[in-house]
C-alpha cells in the first residue's frame, strides 16, 4: 500500500538539477523537467511543482494545474509565489532556501573585482592594451561595507566582509540587533558606505527602495551590488548615477526577464562602470546539490503527510 501511495505523483521540475535528481524522483511517480512552464506537458495532472524565481506561480497557473497539491521553490525570495492563491486552493508550500554562502561569495567577488580593476584589466588586455599605470585600485580593508537586509545571505556577506577587515554596517527594519555588525538607518548606510550590497527581498515596501534621492546620498565612487531582486534599485535612477560617474555597480538581477530588450537595463549592462551577470553569481555545483537534497526532503515530507 505504501509503495502504491508513493508512486501516484506527477512532478514537474522547472529547473535543472540533473538526471540523477530526476531518477531519484521516479519512486514518487512520473517526473518531468523543463526550463519553465511547458504547456505541451500534461499540466492538469501535475501534483507537485518545483520552481525557481523565474517561474510565476499565480492564479492563472494554478487554474490550469487542477491536480496541484504542493509547490516547492528552491529560492530565498518568494515574490514569484502567490501564497494567498495557494492557501485558497489548499495547496501546500515549501521553501528550500540554499546558496546563502554562494551568493555572499559572489558579492565579495564583485567587490574584489571592482577594487582590483579586474574586469577592466581583462577587457583591455583582450583589446591589446597594456594599461598597468592607469588601473590603480584600492584596499578593501577598513572600507565600509553597507548591507541592506540582514537575512541568511546578508549575514553571510557580513561574515565574509568582516574577514577581509571591512567595517560592516547593516540596515534592516525587521532587526534591531545582530552580532558582529553595526545596525544603522538606511540613510546613514547610504551616506557612509564605500560598498553597498542589496540583500533584502522584493516586496511592496522595498520596490524602488534605492532611487534617485537615495543614490544622491551615496559617496561619489561608491560601488553598489545587487544580487537580490531587480526592482529594489530603480534602474533609470541607477543608470543616471552611473553615467554621471557618481557610482559603479554590479548587477546579477534586473527588473525584467529580458534585460537585453529593455533600453534601460541593456544600457546598464553595456556601461563600463557596471559588471553584469545573468543571475548566475550564486550558482555552484555544491549549491545545486544542496538545493536538490532540500527539494527531495520536501517531497518526502509532503508524501508522508498524504499517507
């Protein structure tokens, strides 16, 4: 009876965890893998849906997936999930956040790349230019690292920044105190930071959190890193600040899924003071394995509760 119960599910995985992961899912039933929602698949039969941030789980999708019992997202942010809709339909939700260290490692990589002129050095060498005398960077030790958002990733960025001798300040309205860091207002963080890392979720209150007025408060030459969600930093205001030389930036996320087709986002990507990556800075083989294990545990938990 147990084996029969565990083989009834149809699982759609909108991500790539590898063939071994899919093979392990086979004991729970049929498993499909797709880069996103594929309407050629039997969506009305799907009982378990596994997604990442690019897949929007909303009423439109839930209405199509009439057999859906469980949604699992292997992300830190959950702004792509309509939780009210899931609750209304009695659909279970599991969040499997991983990659805290990996994203934080990426933030520090951006900071060090900027401090050492690594990207410009590489670009100029590929163009046959020897720019040693003009590529003078800075030490990050004793520089102020401002972190907006003190969740798992923010705390890991703080830990790694502290290890480099940076002075870490944090702004988070939900947290009054955090060990090893100095809590400050967003206004003070903007005015004092040499490097600023955005690590908060995208919500109604954080959309355009950093706009024209906030960028104006920042130090000239400050470096802004966003690995959280597009939309937290107003891209038009950022582009204006970058073009004026006020700040530099590293962007792993954008407010649109198709940034090359968006005039503002593409202008940011192409600007020499911006390091741009395709939401990839936190990807590692280890993180993918960790997420896969977390997803399987969530499926096991769901199946056990259905017995």
